[in-house]
C-alpha cells in the first residue's frame, strides 16, 4: 500500500519535500495547497481509499506564502497540482501561465462562475466573510451585537475587534477587496482607515480571529463563516453575523500544472476532488460548496447560514480582485499595515 503524506512548512520539511519531489515517479503526485491541515488530512485519507494506487504528497502553505513559492519555482515547477487555492491568486497571469487546461470530470456540472472558460481552473469550494461575536463578552461590557461592517467602526468597539492580515491571509484579502469594490477606492480606503482605529490586531490566519473571539480574548473576530459555524457547533458562546452591508467571499480553485511529470495521476486526483465522496466531506469544513446537489450541513443550519447564499454574498469581481491584488496590498501596507 502506498502512503499518503502531509508535509508541514518548517525549513526541514521543505528541504525534505524538495528532495522527495526531485525523484518523481509514476503513481506519485505532488500537490500544493492552502487548505487547512485538518481538512487536508480528511480529504487525503478518503482519496487514499478511492485511489489506493496513487501516492499524494501535499505541501500546505498560507494563501499569501504559496504564491511566492510557486513563482520562485516557475522555471522548474516542483508540483503537479494546485489544489484549493484562492481564485484571486490562481488568476494572476504569472500563475495562470503555469497551468494547463484540463476539464476535470464533473466540472461540466459546475456553474460557469465556478470554472474557467479555458479550463485552467475550477472551484469546488469557497469561503465567505463573517463576524464571530462572543455574546458573553459583549454582554459583560454592555455592548450591542454588530450587524454591519459600518457598525464595527463605532468607537465603542475600540480594541475589541481582531481581523486577518490581508497580506498573509486569503480571508483578510477577500474582506478588504470586497469592501473596496462595494464602496469604491476613495470611500473604501477611508472606511478601512476608520475601521483600523478599532482593530486590536491583525492575524496571519483567517480563522485565528474567530478562535480569539470564542475564548473571550477579544469580543469580535472578523473571520470566515466556517470558523463561526465550527465554534457554535463546539459549544462556544458565539453568534455568527453575516454583515448585511456585504459579505465578501473567495473561491478555492484547483488546476493542473503544465510541467507535471505525472499528468495521468494528477488528472485522476483533480477528477476525485469533484467526486461524490469528496463532496460529502466538503460540508464538514466548507460553507460554500459549488457542486450541485450537495446538502447544507447541520452546523451551517445551526449557525443560521442562509440556504441561498446569493442573498448575502457581495458579487465579487474576481478578475478585478486578482488584477488589483498587488496594488491593494501595497496600499494597505503603506496606509494601515502593522
């Protein structure tokens, strides 16, 4: 039985990983991803059952760190598949140029919004912005539950709000990109600077703000819906708030590397990510599943996530978000970064 492995991101692991992929062999593929480690383990375990003759080696890096890694290796790519990475990053022309069109089995069932016209990527899952509000902390401080992004700028919340850093976090970037698109550049940056006055800290991870809020470290974590759903399911005093003035979202895209030396197995893996067995697992970790016919999870229902997400999601222009990403992050570093 061939083994499946999950590589961590320490320097030692990265070096071992580079040695491993240097000797590519049939039946072995290398996958780069920004999915969370706990979900990767579940997915890979299921893939092992469904494809026992394929070894999947995974390198997991944060959304902001994976791009530089791929670009640094552009002349000699070390992986076969990009899996579950922010669409705004995948649409970077430098990244897109490294991908080869492949129409994965099942991708034809996806709405056109969730697949590239040239078949260079498809997105089976996604995540959306939400506030994790610690109801006990707010009650103790006699503070109301915020309902909108605008509410978070109220001085009464100063030092009570934690938000992900958009430079390192895909969740952080989708939040500010959607706000800038909804308000326009001038008003958008004015708003973000106003919001910054209440932010206690910016975290590297998109889920970390929710974890900080659910333990009472801070009252409000500007995070993603799944982190709120998970916290509620686990019994924390958390209320999930979908901001009524627009919840940004991001799709998690996958694609085939043109330089892959094991394309047949890489294609099989991509097909698997759209399979019924994979789709069944997605609802355990995702608030957005684009595969038709997938039922909403119990955790989503318990948290109050609308069955029709189109009613709460801001209609993000992903092409615009991708094109402006570097400029937006540079402006954020200069105007707000800390």
